[in-house]
C-alpha cells in the first residue's frame, strides 16, 4: 500500500522559550532587536552592506555561508550568517538570499541585530560574534493543516523520530539529518533536523 507523507515539520536553527512565532507555509518572520541601533552613513552601516552583499553572493554555493566584516574596530564589526535548509535547491537558495537581504534592511532600518526567516533561507547579522553559540531565544513553528487521527500514537512516534534525527544531526559534520517512522500501516511520519554548521555537536543537540 502506498505510503502517505504526514508533514511533521522540521527542527529549526533557533529554538526556545521567550518568543514564539506560529507560521503557515509560505509565511516568513522578521526579528529586529531595537536595543542597539547604528547611525546612517556610519562605519557599521558600511560593514553591514558589505556583509549582506557577501551573504547573498555566496550562500547558494553550499547553502551555508558566514562572514565577518570590519572597517575599523569594535563596535563596527558585523557578523553575518546565511543558511538554507538542506532540502532547498541551489537556485531557490540564491533567489531567497537576494530577496531577503533587501527585506532585512527595509524592515530593520538601523538595527544592529536582525534576521529574516522563511522556509527557504535564514540570513542574520549581529554586532556580536554568535557563530559558535546556539540561538535559544526565538522559536519558530510551522503548522501543518493536517491533523493526526490518533494524537497519542502520533506524538509517541514523532517524539522517537525527532529524538533520533536530532542526535544524528548533531553527530554529522553537515549538522543535518532526516528520517521517517511508521504512524499507521499506510502513513509514515517524515522529519528533518538541521543546525548551522558553525555549531559544535553539543551546541547543536542542545538547541534541537
């Protein structure tokens, strides 16, 4: 009997308890940190423009890219990261990168910390180094329109699946893993876990 795919969603790069965003397919969220701002025309803005240009130009090659740009000393250094989920085709990653780096400037004018997330890419930048630390401030949740007929069984099977692929992702140098498990005789649950490749295995697992 042919299996049906029941979307279990996917674990994201950012997770935890302070801010929750519930999204449907095709939506995106922008986060702007209003606690620290830069001045228009400043060295920080020049560095930010160079960082975003670099992220847009390079991220699609491997789906992942980090950049540090500095003209002058702190606090003018800019740290940037761009990541596309493992299932994203290169051309989609490229198009998303070019589109989103424009949006992030429009939506977060003068903010020193910001990111835009959708299902195809995640660009982010900061005035502080964040490459080796999991982001545990923001949690993004994509909701599936499908409902499980047996929620208790589904949660049990899903929990086991996500536990396994989280461990596998943390142990793999790509920081990416997927898998599936049976829900019923005709329906499988599919899942994917991914961290950005700058994280250690321990940091990745802690985040997931």
